[in-house]
């Protein structure tokens, strides 16, 4: 063994030991570094890059922002979406984040620190805001836009009511597309995988003149059907294939003191709705029934899903003397249709044969959004001169018009439609906001902000064609409105050059919500506004000469008038309720490190303890024969949810990645593994043995070779490599119908950059 090799191994060993000590005693390690000469702390080879975020609507080092933030970008993003995954790939990839859907590749539902919304209505609101290229995406139909040619994703945990406004009391997820530049560059990425999957992605950036540049980004994803139905005369025989294509065109104009960024994007998706599988949960437990087959789905109902989205934005920026002015105009539209067999099987007890298992009655429905339009406008002014005081002020306006259709089908009469209900909602909101950032001295900074919001909705719903011969209903109307003042106050103390401590108190607000899906019910429900007060503190630290980075936080929050979605027993109908209070508390950690020249590691985790606190709130439990464990309520057919955790809110979330690389010939061999874990959670507001989702650990692996100075890459990948399949969600009004996670996916991928 050569002396150089021995020296390299000793240095790697010392690095690992020092990192372990620094992780165990981070503040002590940071204080020890304080005495180092400045020259030793400059950026060097082998150091972690500085992460710049826009969580406070201006570019800042993530270490200086007083809130819990996690970013995803670069190779890690490429790995997580390598199998054609939709936006649900984010679940568990950052602390306190869960993402799920009852619709498949559309309508994702986000949860941060346990706060989310399980409502399946297309008109549902969520407490997690999603911002794509500075434009708020309010409708659930807009929140699943494919992730491609994205520069960075930021997950902001905790209320964001000041700078991002309404419907963000849990947090915000920000996507920023890669912008045009004055450089000819691009990439092409093609992958082939299980079930005839073909994923193609690419981007081309070209300067048009010294002032103009454009970037064209494209993605096309295809998968063949992988689930089969052998029922005779079934309207749909094969499932889970899809074609999902999207494009984004950006045009940048930039001169000395002015820039304009134009963005046009479109998505076209055709495929299947989520498969609801009858009686796949073993009664009295949360296990899959014996003999379960993922590739087999006997049903007599139809299944299809289509989604088209089109939008655009104009972002203008003027650099004036001592200030910068921003104007952001956004427009979004969507058309959506989804049909599925909700009872999850074939036949019924009164129409044999039936199965799998006991089918009390047939349920085949569809929901559509034939008309959706959203228009947003923001004007923001911020200081740009040096000095201890920095400020931001602005105005925001939002307008949304939607129509939601609901259909019922008679499965036993050739799947003919025999029920129809319609909703219309017009929403208007405006806000004024401001924020101050003051440096008290060179070590201590304080921030504070306030936002006034005015919300109004006009809603109507009617049922012109009733199923089962029931009378028509409507129009039923609602006109909720509210105003709110959100605020936040935070402080950052620079303990050392590499260590910041922070504390934050913030409020958030979710506007009034309406549940008006009256296909099977005769009333609508309106939930009052919910308001959140949150306390948070933490440390952000660069370790071991910036070869490692740690971010840790603790938090506690209280939600007043918590908006919850309750089922209606044996009726396929949801209703909104307000719990007088819900609380949450926990801790989060993000860690990343360059262990050696060959090994890089990231580690994240969170603990979330949530509780519903309302002794007078009762809901109807399942109508499909589940084993309810919640305490009975005061009325027949009700149970208490007081003391229960929030639904779909796992207590523990963890993630881990490890990358190994080594030079081979004129290139680099690499292996990258990633793992995400979440503990069990309640699927619904009440508790039942069958609807306690089991803990889940999913892993991925990517092995490949790069050459040509990193311009070319060939890799093999696997997602859910242990092929763990289990129940993750359920339909509770009919039978023990479950929804599973996706099975293992394998494939190969080639990427070329220029």
C-alpha cells in the first residue's frame, strides 16, 4: 500500500470520527471553530455548496432564514423521479412532510407537521400552499404539475401567512423552474422501465440576442397497463397505464435595470383513476388479505382519468434607486375528469355473483371539472440598498371560477349514468402585506411582518338528476366571507460564524371552505376559517469546515376552529366540521455531510405529536363493517374523536441517502441509495383496526457511470426495491376497500448534457 493511499485512508477515518463528534455536540464543535483564521473557512474543494433560498421573497443563505426549510435539487431530484414518479415522490423526503392522493397522478394532498385535508371533493382547500414559479396554485388540480427541469424545491414548514398569505397555515412548497440564461446549453434524458415505461425529458436553452434568451423544457411519461380485469363485459379491462406529457416555454428579456420573464406551460394526462380494491383488508387487522395479487382487479365498473392544464405568467422586475419593484401576473386553467368503481369489486349481495368478498351495494361514480380559471396579481416593492433596515411591501389579488360535476352510474344496467350534481364557486381575495428585517448589531437580527386578507366566496350546488328516484335538490347557496390579520416575528442570533440560533412565532389562516358534493346528500356544509398560532426554535450550523451541515428545530402549534372532513357512515358523502382546537408539537432534523471524498450522506427526520381537542365533536364511523375502537358518541351511529391524532399524520418520518463514487477509467462510477420511512397513521378522524395504516419503509437504488466531464450518464435504477406493497388508504362507507402503494419499478436511463 502506497504512502499516499495510507494518508488518504487516515484522513477519511479522521473525517468520519470528527463528523460523528460534531453531530453529537454541534454547538461545542461550532464554538471550537470560531478561533480558526478566516482564511481557513473560505470555500474549498470538498465543501458543501451554499444553499440560497427565497423563503422570505428575497435571495438569502438558508442558514440566515429563521424558519425550518429543506431544499431538494440536482442529482437527488433526478434520482427520486427516475421511475416516472408524480409529485407524491416528495412524501417523507423532507421532515414532517406527507403526500398522498385518492385520485392517482392528480389531486395530491399535502400534509406538513400533521396539518392537511383528506377531502376528496374537487373544491377542497388545503392548508399547505403550493407556489410554482412565484404563482400560487390554489386548486388541487394544479398542484400535481410534473416536476422537470426544476432548479430547486423549497419546503417551508410552519405558517406562512405574512408573505404567502391565505391557505398556508401548515407551510408552503415552492418550485422554481430553471430560468433562461445567456448560454447555449441543455440536456436530454431517456429512460425505460418496468411495464413498458418510457420516460423522456429534455431542455434547450439558447440566447436570442444580448437582451433575449429562451428555454424550452419538455417531458413525456408513458407506462403500459399492469393490472388486468377478467370480468366479462367489463367496460375497462386493463388499468394503471398512462400517458402524461408536459411542456414549459420561458422567454427572458433583461437589460441593466429591468427584466421580464414570460412563462407558458401545459400538461396533458390520460390514464386511470386510483384502484379501489374491495375487501383487501383482513378484518380485525390492517393486513392485506391472504393471496392478494397486485396485478389482478376483478371489477364491473368503468375507470378513466384525463387532465389538461394550461397556464402562463409574466414576472417583471425594475431595479430603481434603493428599491426593487416586482409585478407577478399569473393565469391558470384546468379541465379534469375521473371515473372509478368505488365499491371496488363486482356484483352485489342482491345481484350475485359478487366479489371479492361481500359487496353490500354497487358504487360507481365520476367527478369532473369542466371549467376552472384562476387569475392572480401581485405587486411587491423591496429595499435594495445596504443598511441595517430592509423592508418588503406589497398588494395581492386572487380570483377563481370553477365548476364541479358529479356523476353516478348504474353498474348493473350497462353502466349507464343515472345521477348528476353540479357546483359553481366564485372566489375573490385581496391582501396587503409588509415585512421588516432589522440588524440590531452584527450578531442579532429581528424580522417581523403583517398581512391583511379579505376573502369572499359565492357558491351554489344543485342536483338536477337524482339517483335511486330521489327528488331533485337545489340550488343550495352559500356566501361565506372573512377577513384576517396574519403576522410573524422572529430573531436570528449568530452564535459563531458557522452557527445561527433562531426563534419564530407566526400565525396562519385558512379561508372558509365549502363541501357541496350533493350527489348523495341533500345539504351542503361550510367550515369557518381556521387560525394557527405557532412557536418554533432551532439551530442552523455548518460543521467541520463546511464538510457537514445541520439544521434542527422544535415547534408547537395550536389551531383554532380546525377544518376537518368527516365521512357520513354508509353514504358516499363528506361534510366539513370545525374542531374547536387541534394541537401539535415535535422536532425536526436535517443533516448532510461529505464523509470522505467518495461518500456523501443526507439524513432527515421528524417527530409530530398531534391531537384533536373537542369533547363535543362526534362523527359517523365506517359503514363497511370495520372494527371501530373509538369511544361511542351520545347518538347512535356516532363516535368521539376527542383526543385522536390528526388523520394521515404519522408521528415519525425519516429519510436517508448515501452516495458512493470513485474514478474509473476516464469517468466516474457511482451508486446512490435513498430510503424514506413513516410510522403508522389514522386514515380517518375516528380510529379502527383496519384503518390504522401500517408503517412503511421504501427504498431506491441508482447505479451508473458518468463520463465526458459529467456530460454523459448511463444508469440502472430501482424504486421501492424491496417490493413492499400494503394498504395506505381506504374507502370506508361500503366495505373494507383499500388503496395500496405502488410496487417495485426497475429501469435504465441515459442522460446527455451539452
